[in-house]
C-alpha cells in the first residue's frame, strides 16, 4: 500500500484581529469556509480569481460586537444564511453571498442581522444544521435549542454542564457533547416538540470538545480535554478505538469525507492527521492554541485542503496536492518559523540539560509520528518531532526555562515567585497577577484590583486564588502550572501542560477552560422555564469606519465651499481622527463596557456640537459616529448632554414631517439612544429622571404608522429600559411613561413579529419588578397582554406563543 504524501502549507489567511475560535466548511463539495473570531466578527471566505489564496466574500460583526463563538450555514425560503453564535447567547443570521461573488468593496456597509434570536442565557458556543433546515445550538447554559425556520421548536436539557458540541444525524437524531464528560444521542420528534435520550457514550475522562460524523454513516469521532481522539459506532457505548498523540486538550475534530480518517487540533500547537487505527502525520504550528479545524474542497476539484485556526488570529491551509502547495520558499520560511518557536517547560516537561543527549540522537529513527525528542546543542535545549511520512526529525522549537524549578519571573522589571495570567472575562486580554510568597496575599490582591480597576468584591476571591495556586510554596520556588486555576473562570490557564485526570471540577461556566463561571454572589435560585427576565441589552453597532470617514471628508469639503464657518476647525479635525482611531480598533482592544473611564482621547461634546451645527441633510454620518461611540465609549456614555443632542439631531421632540434626511437622522439617532445602554456610564446617563422623561415623552408622541424601519429601534429602547428597571437603575416615577410606550407599540403594530417580541419582553420584565408592577394600571396591562396573545396566535410563532403564555401568568 502506497503511503500518502504529507500535508504541506498552501497559504494563510489574515482577516481577523484576534483568536479564530471556530471554522466551518458547509459542504465537502463547495469551496467555502466560514470563520468566527474573538475580535467580534465572522468571515465568509472563498477562492480568489486573482491568486491561489482566498478572498473575504462577506464580513459581519455579531449583534453585540461580542466575541463570536461559532458559525454555520442554513437555507430558508431558497436563500442561504450565515449563522453566527456569540458570547451573549444570541443567534444572528446574515444573507450569504454566492461562492463566486467578488470581494466586497473596502468601503462597503456591514450587514445588520436578518434574524436576531434571543433564547440562550449564556455563551452560544456551538451549532449544527441538518440537510432539512433544522438548526441546533448549544450553550454554556447547559441547554440545546432546536430551531426550525428560525423559530424555537424545543429545548434539550439532558446535560449537567456546558454544551460544547452538537451534531445532527439526519433529521431525527442529535449527538450532544458536554463539559460533564458525556456524549448523548437523542431522538428528535420535531412535530411534537420532544426529544428522548437513546444512548450515552463513555470513554472520555475530561470534557468532550468536538464531534464529527463518520462518512460511512455508522458512527462518529470525538475529542476531549483528556487528549484522546475516540471512534464510536452508534449502537455501542464504548469507543471501538481510542487514539492518543496530543499532549494537551484536543479542541476540534473533523472527519475526512473519503473515509480515510480525521484531523484534529488542540492546545499542544499541533494539527494531527489520523487513520482509523493510528496517527498518520503531525503538523506543528507556531502557536499553542489551535482552536478549530476543517476539511475544505478546492475550487476545481483537483485536490483539497485541511485548515486550522489559531490563537494568533491566522487561518492556515495545508494540502497534499503539489499543485496547490505554497512555493518552496514559503514552505521553507514556514518551517523556520516553526523551528524558532519557543516552548516553555510546561509543554515538554521539566528537564535538566545534564540529562539530555546531544545532536547525535537525531541519527536514530523515531518510534511513532509526533514523538518529541529534546537534545542539548551548544548550550541550547532544542525540541524535535518525528515525522513518519518523511522519516525525519523536524525541529519544532527551542525550550526555554527547562533547567529545573528554581527560577524567578520578571514582571515590569521586578522579580516575583509567581506571575499568573488571569482571564478576567471573554473579549479582554489576560491580566498579569504578580506575587511573592513572602508578602501578604491580601496586599497582593488589593494591588491587583487597584491597578486594573476591578470591583473590590473580587478581593476575597483573588486571595483564595493566590493561596490555592501558590499552596505550600516556599521562598524562591515556582508554581506547579498543571494545577493552575483561574479565579474568574475556575479553569486552567492554557500553558500547554499535559492534561491530568485530577484537574479542576468542570462546571457550567467557561467552556474554554472547563471551569465554573466566577460569581461574587451566592448561587442563584433555580430559574423557572421561560425567557423572562431578559437581561441582555440589545444594540446596533455595525459600521464601516472607512466609508464613514470618506463621506464625512467629502461633506466637509462641500460645506467649506458653501459655508466656511460651519466646516471643521483644526482642533475639531484632530478630535475626529481620535474617533476614527477608536472605532477602527478590534473589539478586544476597545475600552471595557463596565469601565468608568476608558481613557479615550476624544471629546464627545465636540462631535455633538458638530452634529447640531451641520445642516440637516449632511449630518447623518456624524450621527452615525455618535451611534457607534455610544456602544463602546465610557466617556461618551458619561456625557450628560449626549441623549439630548441625539434627540435634537433629528428633531425627535418636534411634530413629524417626513423627509429623507429626517428619516435617516431619526433612525441613526434612535439607534444611538439604544446603544447608550451598552456601557455602564451610558446606563447611568440614560437612567437619569430628566433624560427618561424627555426620551419617553418624545417616543410616546410618535405616530406609529409613520415609523417604518424605526419601529424595531423604538421597541429595542423600550426593552433596554425594562432591563434597566430589572437592574434597579430606572426611576420608578417614570414607570407609566415606559409602560405607555410599550402598550402603544403592542396595540398598534400589526406585522413585525420581532417588534412585538421585544416589546412583549419589555412588558414581561416590568411585571417582574415589584416596585414598578404596583404602579401599573390593571386594565391597561390586561389590554396589552391581550394584544400580545392575539398577535402571537395570528402569527403562530412558538416563541411568541410561549412568551404570551408566560406573560399571562405574571401579576396584575
């Protein structure tokens, strides 16, 4: 039997600004790849007509511009849709372009979601679709939701912890994998809205991360934090084959469509190629965390690719087809990058140079593909990996800090016994926590909280973390990173250490660390079934900042020619450049939404002044900048004049007279008001009694029939205000105005289900706030409930019917 040639680099894609956490190739026959990133975006990639590399066919940002967890594709009404799952728990859809479509122009406008489905309560981290159009989504909230025609059909609650993978088997069965170490096969009855567990699979001792169906239809592949890749047949609970090779967590598995095996990626910085019985090839990378992998067909069918996505924001394609490979020079450069990678001792073990062989050890053949050998070469510890396909040792890096356990760490020029990486939250880079065993842990914790402006309620948790992770350490010793536990997620920080059977307990929290979510409050009481209360603020964040900048420059030149006194001054121009720079940053680099001061360098009042100074027909791109700043800038949110300026920018408090400029300005200004709820400072501003009275007074006076596309934004503002009420930030004195707006919407809207849904959620939220519910008029609320119920029955949407029933059971 002739051995297949090894996979080699084809090309790399660089469209994301942070970790690429998920890849999806919707079809083994169509050259299309979808990617999801921690930068808050999802990208559709397809072959380029100009080069061997692939182009961006579509780029979208998640509805909350939060970390995007997963992507997929579904068809509905003859049209293809990109599915995007985000850390906010929202499932959003976007219209997909043709695979042969040209790349979008750099100044093109980003799509708004076609559907925004709010059902999951935590990170929506995995999804799958069936050929018949069903969608399954899994979440940290331990549930799986089955959707049909973008409507919730039913919910599966069979797992005890976070769901990490879902996979359809036809239209009537579903595999689910979880942090509870279980894989369960469910029978689905979509018509009756029920599911039944059929089989539970054993074999993994740690959280199960990925699933992939075997092409022969007889079983599936799985991978897990225990470092194993397992193969199952459907009717047996134990694996028929358990393959080892990875030295850390295995995040992703993808079966090859020809039935020859599968590929996997993990925390050890490798993509591995498997047959049904053994490891065939190890493909080392330059970074540790390879989050996802996929089989991708080529454009002409002459070959295929396997793709990996990494924590270094890059997607890499590899191929066995010589015609698709990168030029030799590029492949050689890639090999040099891999060989120059620095590996710390947690990835290869704590060794002493005196115990290592010299370079002569490379003259002996390896025992199996992927075997790692360390040698000492001129005082440097080098790591080599055996490549079975080429029968050679390939250098995969230089080992640093591999001379024992007595070395201190430098941080900001000072030596410490410990310097921990702490993931405070998704979407933020890790923070450094330095500590010396000679100091009081309470002082170290307080120093850490003060430096990073974190809540003082975390102090005890940080102290416990320090004590646990430095437990028993004496002066001058180093931590055992294999038991490192993050205080905010409860999970192990990714250091590449081998997985251990005695790791942390895996709860329903962060599925990337496998730990329980950090909470500074007691565990909540069990939540009754239903969606209320909803606590996720909705916003409108998408912007093409390049296009906005070009348009503003063009309009400024026009104004300069006609009315020079209205054009930008030099100082105003500088302020605008600061705004452009802030809005150009990826989501992970933007200020924290909870910060009181995001250290922004622009003055919001300058922009707001320009908006009201410019003519009505030219101010829309400036309002658009204010809209986006409202969603990301603590400084903008703390500007007390911002809501009033947005109201004034579109004459919202004046009698409605329809014109194209006013329609556009009103849509953007209303979106800006909705976006102000995203930041903590913005919520404080929007919750001021005078601001609430002004905004709700203006919105209550609107003629609903003339609102058009602005209806959904008004409904969103009412929803966001109801969430503020749930969080006790809404003035009770204005309750009648808010309930009046909600009832005005549900009484008058006759067609748009999303408008009614958001308004109904807002009403339900209010009824759950005892201080507000007692001020509402029984007759009016009963009328509102009746309007919602009648609309739900008319549309026959299950989510609306369920919500109407839930609201009917609330108070009054």
